[in-house]
C-alpha cells in the first residue's frame, strides 16, 4: 500500500540556470518514486536575494509573490507531473542567511514534510566563506532529511535509483540513518552499498602513543571489527527485504574523498549518510557530510542525527 507524504523542492528563483533547479526536482521525483509523495515548490524571498530594500519587499510582497509563482511554474509546467503542487512563496524581511533557512525549515516542519531537496552552487574556498551557503547552513540546522544536489550531479531522471551508497562509521546515529535508508531502498527497489573508511594510525616522529604499541596491529583489529559489524548490517538489510553489500576502504584518502570515489566506482545513484556535526565543530573543522556534498557527483541525502 502506497503512503501519501510531502516533500519540499526548495528553489532559488534568481538562479541564472533553471536547469540546475530542475535537476533538483528530477532527483527528488526519482527518490520518492515508490510513494504518492506530493512535491511542493517553495522559495524564500529575502531582501538581499532579489536586491531590494526590506521595506519595499514587505510593501510589495503581493506583486513579488505573483511574479515569482509565474516564473517557477514556467520552469516545470512542460513536465506535466501531477505530483507537483502549486508554488509557495515565503517572504523573509531580514538580511540573514540563517533567518532564510529557518523560514524554510519552519514551513517544512509545519507542513510535516518528510524531505527538503535543494541545490548547491558548489562554491569553494573564499567565495563560499564570504557568500555563505544556503544548502550547507540547512544541513547544519535541519532535523528533516535533506536531499542536496551538487551542480555536477548525474541526472537520475527518468531512470530509477538502483544503488544507494551508505558511508558509515557504524555509530548509533549512523545505524538509525541506515534503517531509514533501508526503508527508502525497499520502497524504490534499490540495493545498498555499505562503505566504511578505516582511519590510518601513523605515530608522529618522536611521539609515543601509549595505547597503540603497533599501529599495524591496531589497524588490523579495526578492520576485523568493521567487517564483523558490516556483516550484521547486511543481515539486517536482508531482514528488511533489501540487498546490502559492504566494502572496507584501506586506501590513504581522506574520508570525504574516499566516499566520492566509492560513489563513482560503484555508479551510485544516491549517497545516503548521517550528519553528526554540531555547529561549533562544523564551524571549526567542517563535517564529512558537507565535504561530500561539495565533492560528490551523486545526489546526497543527509539525515541529521540530532
């Protein structure tokens, strides 16, 4: 029996290339193909986004809404997809990226949306630091699963999603996300590829690690432990009616790089992963989930463990 649900397609109406916005929609439709999920196009109009004073935006919001709704409809009307609902335009008068993200998430929570899908501009370095990123801020704040589409993402529409890559550290939070991923995989008839990246332990020169007498022994034990848990998760997938395979990566790549390469090697149509970042930690060193969003050529479904 199919269940009815809602998903948010977050849109930037000022985007120069609507094809990137449509890529988000097409990926969202593919991810929710196993259910009667309504897709709600939603945009947040803020003063800095459309470059007008907040006073004018508030005074003329009816006019701005009408223009924006017409523009958004023109992007997807030719698709004739019955699951797409009428556009929703939210007015946010503050000059604040955080406020815009919260406006969107408040609407998603109020409408009981199961997912928020949006694209990222793929900015890097100083440009990303100065301009900020709506998608990356949403990953940090959202308690609702987020489907993030990088401009480099492969288009999975109209073909179905066959393989979901699930990177894991086998933590409790990751297992909760894995169970949700199995539910999705069962609904859309996809298989799941478990991926675990072993962290190399190499003592620095002239520095003693009292708890590691021999790094090679420690590394071997870590692999043995990861393999044992991976096999348990494969069995869990079988119980849920989903084919699950696993791989333990011993290469020297950083975790996010390893995930992106694994997705490419396996031809993954979707990467599903838990985000366990706190705001402070993410601000200081970044999170694996945010790095994967920047690097991967596949859509990334992020489930925040908070």
